[in-house]
């Protein structure tokens, strides 16, 4: 099947989809994006992703390219035209096309909106049964990580380092030894005392849509939850470590660098939250 991309109001064959050479997204990473998981052809957590898209655009002073309702329709149409059942839909908005110059264009430019969608394979069983490995790398990113910009080079470098060491994710740690997040995930621990911990939203991390939903689900499960920062040292002593994102859901981490997390097996809290999250997604499919 040939893939279709949505580009500024048109559905075009993926290989023919084009963006202007002076699009500011291309030249300055002047744009933002969202990734939604698709289950049975339905985009998951649509409201959360559109809320964050609006927020990112507002922070960057880029106009919404069209209404939320129109974006939602185009997203569903992109999913449909690509016959996506289980996969992701990707949405990107850049400031638009202008002669290359650092300041924002003074003339009104039309933001560029692009969407793609593709099927993806389920998570391999061993990842869930045995957990995955993570490595630790310094967080070298900028100071507005709350904005979901396409400027992802430090994240790509961290993920590449992880792949080269046979790891699923890179856990980023700041200069004070405090964990920020993963290269494309939020990081959670279950402490020695049994509390579920993830850090609060701030400019230091991306406020994950999955993270927000899991906080609610953890409350419904009656789990003891603390929203606070934690150090790498505390993570190394944790009973459980796991990472979350729209595409990872809840992924147990059982090895950090070359050391096992606790007994090296996925923990009960991660298992419980993953199951709750899968149920929560199923409910969105039938709704
Ligand atoms: N942090 C970073 C740096 C990310 O790239 C992502 C995934 N986009 C997340 C956290 C998790 O966010 P979400 O749950 O919305 O996918």
C-alpha cells in the first residue's frame, strides 16, 4: 500500500510530499509536534495531545494552523487513508516559510501543518516479561523542555548512545545528579519505601500526556504517589523503574547501565499501571 501524507490541506503520496526549503522548521527547528498512539484506527488521548499542541504553539507564538476540530478531522482522515489500525499518527506544525533570518517574520506567515500515520508492531513480549535496559547520560538540552519542539538533536544523540549500548532508553540526568526524563519518555520510580514517584511538570521536562493520565490511574488504583524530583542515586536504589510515553505506554526498566534494578525483574506497580493504561485505551476505542 502506498502511504499518504497530509501537507497543508492536501493528501499527497508520501514520497511526493514536499516542504519549502525556507520553512523555518527545516532551518531553525522552529516548530512543534505531537505523536498519538492509534488503537483500532482511533487516536488515543486526543484531547491531551491537542491541549499540549496548543500550549506549545502559544509558548512559541505560532498560530494554530486551523481549529482543533479541523485538526482532529484531518488526523482521523490521515489514519483512515493510511489504513492504520495499531500504530501512530504524527502531527507537526512549523512557523512557516520566510526568508532566512533569526527573528520571527514580521509579515504574517501561514504555519505549515504536516501529518503522517503508520502501523507499528506491538511491543515484543521479552520487553514486557523481562523489562528493558536503560543507560544514563547527561542532559545537555535547552531550558524550555516543556515545549514539544522538533529541535530533538540532543534527544536523538542520547537515544543513539542507548542503541549503541543495547539499551531501549537513555535516562537524562542534570548537573546536580537529578533525573530529568528519558530521551523520549518520562521516568518513574517506586522507592524502597514503596512510593510511586515522578517529577512535577516544569521547564525541565516535557509534561507527558501519558504521565498525566497515569497519575489519575495511579490514584484510582490507590497507589501511594509523590510528585517530586529524584536523584540518580535514588533511582539506582529503587524497587522499580519504568518509563512512559504515547508509544511506550508503561515500559519496565530492569537494568540501568550495567546494574539490575532491584531483583532485575519487572515490578508489580509497573505491571498494574500498564494493565490500567491498556484498559484506559480500550475504553477510548469503544467510546
Ligand atoms: N519526554 C520527552 C522528551 C518526550 O519526547 C516524550 C514523548 N513525546 C515524553 C516525555 C512522553 O510524552 P507523552 O506521554 O506525551 O508521549
